[in-house]
C-alpha cells in the first residue's frame, strides 16, 4: 500500500508560482541592533526633555553624553553637532517649553 502524497498538475503549478513570488519579493534590509539602540536612546532623550524642558546648553550636553556623531536641531535651527556617516537614525518631537510654547526638536545620529 502506497501512502505518499499525490499532487495534481494544477497544485504543483500553484506551489511553484507561490515559491517564485516569495523568492522574488524584496523584504528590504532589517534593522540592526545598533540602529534600534540608537533609536531607543534618542526617544529616551526626547521623553526626558518632554517631562522637564531644558535649556539648549543642557540639551547639547545630554546629547554629547550619548552620541559622538550627531546633529541636534531646535525649531529647525541646528544648535549642535557636525554629523556625517554612511547611515543615520533620526527622531523628532514637538515639546512644550516652560512658557507653553511649542518647540520642535530633532536628533539625527550618524553611524557606519
């Protein structure tokens, strides 16, 4: 008694077509752990600054503690950093300062 699988011609063509489609799809590059760590650190900085809005000098010092190669923008004006690199990760947020004025903060971290 033969208990093997028997596929029809249409089923074989359908499986081959499915395999071809899956192989031809571009899944893109996956994020490396380094990118995820940088993104988490950027978001942590923005969370801290949203709880207690700091001066530009304090923001620059905080950013320098975490990142070597970065650019920091406040209201679309670059306030610190000379970033360059092959890859970058950016985070931005709109925060309310001590005078209830909305401020846009953007951090870009470059890495290789």
